[in-house]
C-alpha cells in the first residue's frame, strides 16, 4: 500500500516488501520475516509478533498520513 500511495502504481507483495526494506531499513527484519513467511506458506503456530507489527503499522501510517 505504501508503494501505491507514494509511487502511484501497484506492485506484487514481493516487490513491495523489497521496496519497503530499502525505504524503511529500521523495519527490515520484520519486513523480511513477513515476506519470507508469506512466500513459504508460513504457519500460524509461530510465535506472535503482534506488538512489532502494531508498531510497524503505526509508524508507516504516521509517515503516510502525516501529522
């Protein structure tokens, strides 16, 4: 979604994740984990990363929506 809003074109989840790593390097660990989990047909039995994901969503939302 960030890519669509900033670059005005839609890309695959894989491309969006790769682009996000470049733009948000401090979130790279989470983004790479999510990308790899998605494409490896990840299990819902893995440990929760809800707090980290919530912080990521809040950070990206604030960047896109501004003050």
